[in-house]
């Protein structure tokens, strides 16, 4: 055993295994297996290699090229997100100078920031391209995109930040660092999207359009005809939302909404069923893959000394309350428990104030019977004797976070509903959105439980056995997922409400709103799923669980929720979707997410500006 004079979080020690590796190198060279375990090796044994970012960025570029048909338009959202992440990374470093930050907090912040950053920039660019297709100049298109999509981005980011506030109620200070770091990243990518996208879109000009549209525009300009009409004739989407796939789908769901709603809800609830059996335990080396040295050290200890050797319990006796002569009898009572295999000889402090002895359980730390063992041992201890050590501490953390989960859920849901009520001037829409988001989160819990705790396909994530769900995951996953789900809700509902206010048609507005945003939301969701699954390939098991859970929730949110449940329920509710009591309407502040295009001065009817760049971009 090696002891240091400084805490493991010291900058010269944290994540630095080189001195230990150098010390054991001669023994390894002699043919012996030497593995490292303990707090310091834990800080460096499962490094984040950055492959999650690489996979996510590559997948995002592929999806964006397919979405826009232009390399320039595809690269712009990725560049904006990376720029925002760079600023956010600097903010996280400043945060680390002011408070203790979990070593996993920057990874989670990067995961979320990369996903939402690309999504925010994608929304801005797609709206900009939409206005270019209407015949506006790049400057006018950038201004209108900022006035419309920009407002939705601010509202969406606000819902994410509100959800992250719930982490302050989780208890352990570790959650504070997760919340602050992720909030910094979200704010950075939001500001990058709002400021850099209009500028870059202005300079990109018509290169954001696919090549065939640029050619059609040039032909139209040469023939002195209407460019928009020629573009439509060349095969681009027409103005009718029902001509699009999402428009036809929304209309189909709206015709028979009840069966579609019941079917989608049953699928989501079925995926959520395993969550009823979820068992949580904080991360320990035994739950990692076999790659880190800490996992191999854990296995060697369990093989040679029993499963409980990795989770010894420590009894501390205060001699001011318990006579020194009673310590030996107390140790005998502890070892008499059927799940305790041994106790050490009590060690008395130099001043004689306390005695300490270790109890080795027969159970591993993650055994489902361990919490009961901890409570049994505590009931044996008289006043003045306390139980600590790895296993009791982990048990206390798991219990505390399970108790705090309902509080976090209540706060996040309540505040999010209030924010959406102000945004959309409706009581029904926010409550419906909260229920659907809760369904998505429950399904994510269920899939994570089935994969990691039940072991259904756990080998795909580099693990060789089933493990409990990390105690850090449920609260963290809920706070982040609820905010991300509200992102898509804001994007979609803002377009539906915009159409509803213009036409007064409750069903038609759903069809047209979904038709106009379906492609963008699907592309954004595909990017997020790829980013999160990319992070699930990292070594750390908490990152794996977070990546899988968020990927599942976003996938369900963009398919079953947005494409089935939203149009089905809104079709059934009709005008009730936008019901708001008059007394509440009077006291709520007015926040307009929608901008009526008719209220913005129309562009001058000049001939479309020709792009100076070659068409073969």
C-alpha cells in the first residue's frame, strides 16, 4: 500500500500514474503481474480518449450533407458547434479554478454541448436556406433567420438550463459541477449559433444551396425569370406541406389519432418496464471493462481474498462513549454475522481516543444483499461507534440519491411547465409536453437497466458481466434529457403555434408545422443519437450509460413522440391545445417566439444576386 502526503485531487497526483508505473516496472519485467488499485489509479485508469467527439462529428457531417445537399451548409453547423465548445471548454477551466469539478463533468458537458450546438446551428442554417429559397438576399435571409429561429434557440436553451438547475437539488456537490459545466457549454454554443451563424451565412452566400438550385438560379437570372419558380420546377419541395413526407405522415396520424397514440404509448411504456427493477450503485472498478488496471486489480483481490475484500467496512469506536474493554466484544458481534467473514485486530489511536477495526464482508460491493448487510451491522453498533469504509459510503450515496430523485423530477417538471406556459400561452401544451418527456426518460431508464443490469447486450459496450446502474446516472440523465426533449418541443411547437395564430386551423397547423420542421428535427435527432452513441464507446462505464440512455431517449423523442404522439394528441385536443384561463393570461408576461413574416418588410423585387463562386462546390 502506498500513501501520499497530499489528497488524490492534488494537480500533481490526479490522473498521473507515471510514478507508480515506474515503481512497479522492475517487478513486471521479472515476470510478475502487477495491477494498481485505489483512489489515485481510479482517477487515471479510464481516460476519455476523445473518440466520442470524433464519431459524433463524422456522423454529423454525413447527416448534414444528406440534409442540405451542400458541403458548405453541412460544415457550417459543425464548425459553429466546435467553436462554441472551445469557448465552453475555457469556461469549464475557469469553473475548475473556483470549485471542485468532477473529472467526468467536462466529458458530459462536451457530449451535451456538441449535440445541442450542432442542433442550434442546424436550425439557424435551415431557416436561412428556407428564406434564400423564397428569393431573399443572404443579408435579409440571415436577419429573418435570426429573428425567427434565433428566438426558438434562446427558448430551447432556456429549457435546458432550467433542467440543469435541478441538479442543485440532487445533494452531492459533484452534481453542482456537472450542472455548471454543462450549462456553460450550452450557453457557449447558443451564443456561437446566434452570433456566428448569421455572419458565416452572409459570407457563404448562395453556396448554402445545393448545386442544382444554384444552377437553376443562374438560369433564371440569365433568362430574367423568377428564380423561385424555376427552383420549384427543378424538383425542390413545393410550398405545400402535404407534399412532404412528414406532412403526409402528420395528416395520416391526424385522421385516426387515437389508435396511433395508444400504439406509440404502449411501445414507450414497454421499453420503460425494466426501470421498475432498476438497482443503483455508485461506480466502482468492478463495474468497468477489463481494460483498466483498476479492474484487473479488483479481480485479483476478489479471486485471492474473496469478493468482500474489495469492499471492507471500517468500524470507528469513540472511547469517550464506548469503554475500550467493549471493543473486542463488539468485534466478535460483528464477525458473528453470517455475511461477515473476518474482522481485523482493533487498532487504538496514539492518544487512546478511538479504536478502529475492519470487517470483511462475504459479499461484493455491488451485491444486491449488501445494503441489507450494511444496515444490519449498523444496528449492532452502540452509540459512539460508527460504520464507514468504501461499501457503507457507497450504500449511503446510493440511498441519498434515490431519495433525492423525486425532488429533482418535481422541480424540473414544474419549472419547465411554467416556462413553456409563458412561451406558448397555453396550459394544455406544456402539461402534455411534460408527460411525453417523462415517457421518453422512463424508456431510457428501462433500456439502460435492461442492457447494463440485466445484461442484454452488455458485451456490445465492452463489459463482460451485468452491473447495477450507476447511482450518478438517474438524476443526471433525467435533468439533461428533460431539457433536450424540451428543445425539440420548442422547435416544433413554435412553428405550429405560428401557423395556428395565422390560420386558426388546429389540425392543419399541426400538419404544416410538422411538415416544415420534420426534416430538420429528424436530422438534428440523428446527429444527437450519433454523438451520444459515440460517447458510449468510451472506457468509463458512467459515460457509457449516459451515452446509451440519451441516445435512446432522443431517438424515441424524434420518432414516436414527435412523429406520432404529438400530432395524435394535438389532433384529438383541437382548439383545447391553446386554452389558457383569462386570469392567468393577464398575469403572465408576454414572450413571443413567433415572428410573422408579413410584419417584416418584404425584400425589394430585384433580380437575385448571382453567387461569385463556381457551381461545383
